[in-house]
């Protein structure tokens, strides 16, 4: 019975951990309230992101291009109204899960002599990524908008790409600011 309960507790803890990782990304943005976003029509890349997987770099660039062109802006190779800079940082995070197999026998350890049971702790390591996108007015060289998204990264490139697309879409949801 104790082993069955320990397995149920372990299963629930694992389920909660996976659910915590699958929660939507933390997405935030800020902008210069003096910037007149209606004047901007074109954009160009000043600095592309750099990740260990160069394929992911292209996916980030393509997703940002897609969002900005959907807002009516045009990608040009040079002389744009707005310059785009994207940075990516990743770090390893750890969580600890401790499972107990029971606290010993009977209604009190003094009366029945039971022990405190055995605790098993597992360390779960996962990668958290942060994407920061800055938009610069190329005439003034001032930042007019900054958005950032932080999320746990899945292990597979397909899941990571899907999550990345969703996070970038969410990042540009209220763009351009009114």
C-alpha cells in the first residue's frame, strides 16, 4: 500500500512539474511613448540572434519578419525606418522533487517503534531561454520598442519551433503601440 501511494505521489509531482514547464511564456514589452509608430513602414536587421543551433536563429528571424510584415511593415536590406536587434540567452535551471515512502508504522513511532521512512530527491534540469527584441529608429538611433519572452525550452527542435512561434506571436500581439 505504501509503495502504491508513493507512486501516486511521484506521478502527481511529475505531472505538476511538466505542467509548470508547459505554462505560457512570460512575455513583456515596453516602448517610447514619444515614438510615432505610424511613421514607420520599413525595417531591416541590424543584429540577428545567435544560438548554438543556427537553424533556430533563422526560425527566430523568420518569425519576427512574419509578425512585422503582418503589421504592414516591409523588410528591406538597408535604409529602413526601423532597425531590428535580437538577442537570445539560455541558462540551465534546476528543480528538486522529494518523495517520501511513508513515516513509519502505527499511530506513533514511540509506541510501535516505526521509523521516519525514506526520502528520495530527484534533480530535474531544464533549459530556460530568453529572447529580447529591440526596435531602433534608424534616424535617431534610439530604442522605440523592446519586447522580451522567457520560457522553458522543450527538448525537441519541432516542439521548440512551435513554442517559439507562439511566443513571438504573443510578443507582437499589441504591436505597434497606440
